[in-house]
C-alpha cells in the first residue's frame, strides 16, 4: 500500500460530533480546527442544535457529513434531501433499506435544490447498508435477514449504485467486497474504527485505522476514540500517525 501523508490521512477522517448541544460541539470543533478533518453531524447534535450548527461548521471551513440516515416514503425523502442540499452540506445519507425508489428520490431532491438555484453545490449522497453495530446474529435472528452480513451489505451497495448514489456507509471489513461489486470509484465511508487497544463500545464489526486504510476505505468515521479522549487533538494526531505508519 502506498503510504499516506498526514494531510491525506486527515482528509479521510470524519469526526463524529456526537455532543448534546452546539456549545459542546463547537468547542470540540475548535480544538480540531486546522487539522483538515471532516465533521460529522448526527442525530444527537442536529436534533438539539439544528441547521445553525451545520452553518457554523461550514463557516469555519469544515467539510460536513450530515448523518441523519433518512428512511421514509420517497416523497418525504425527496423533500428532506432538498432541505439538506440548501443547507450546504458536503455529504449526507439515506437508508439502503428504503429501496431504489426512495434512494432515487434523494437524488431528485438534490437536483431540485440545485436546479432552483437554492444551493451552490450538490452534496455526495450515500446509503447506509448495515449498521456497524449489527452482528451476524442480530441480522439473522432479530432483523430477520438471512445470509451473511457481507451479502446483505453488498446487496444494499448494488441497490444504492443502481439508484444513482455515489457510495455507502459500511464496516471497513466489507470495503473490498463493495469495491469488487460496485467499482473502485464507489465511495466507502466506514465507522467501526478503533485504534489499537481502544474500547469497542457498542460497535461489532471493527478494525484499526491502519487496516481500514490498507483495506481501501475512502473515509473513516471516528467518534468516541477522539471525542471522549482527554485530549481530542492529540487523539486525532495519534490516529493520523497510525494511518500513515501502521
Ligand atoms: O463513537 P464511534 O466511533 O463508535 O462513532 C461512530 C459514529 O458513526 C456514530 O456517530 C454512529 O452514529 C455512526 N455510524 C455508525 N454505523 C453506521 C453509520 C453511522 O456507527 N453504519
């Protein structure tokens, strides 16, 4: 594997700003300012602080992944995608389990906003395949999907590609199978990253940052190993070092 520079490594990291309010999230963002990483705004922060915190992160120069995992009827997802596109995020996601019509509706919503001149850019749209907290046993016995996790993930990835999406969220363990099925340009965003020796927490399908890079992941989402660290900037630096050196 060609080794990454620290700047290249940073541009692949999306820090999950899973914080209860704007003040806590922006304080953390300030500590990571200038590192070159993305910010991921998920449900906890967005439901508390709304679009304003996304605009603030954009005005501070961060690229933003809005992780709201939309899953609803196509017309509702189309409207949601329109609003998200107007907000100016760089990437957002929908659930692959919504099917092709629902995922295509997200793309139409993006187009609506761009064609109406309401947005300066079309964000990248990706699909959630199977949550990285989902184990084989949960998939088969609770969710009721037969077969391996990898089969289910690759099936969702193909659906997402057919719907016109640019990539998927999956575990780093599944990247090779996804790229083989959907092409090397199909973007993979992988949570479930744990630096050597870190606590897995509620995640099931995990790898280290170095193995994720070696496996060909395009972007890695990292939350608690950075956000819950006593010194988040130092924790990020250690992860970037691990990505470049192993
Ligand atoms: O703290 P941790 O590194 O586990 O955070 C992972 C982040 O990625 C969380 O914000 C979680 O919502 C998100 N995520 C995930 N699995 C997915 C999609 C998103 O863990 N399939």
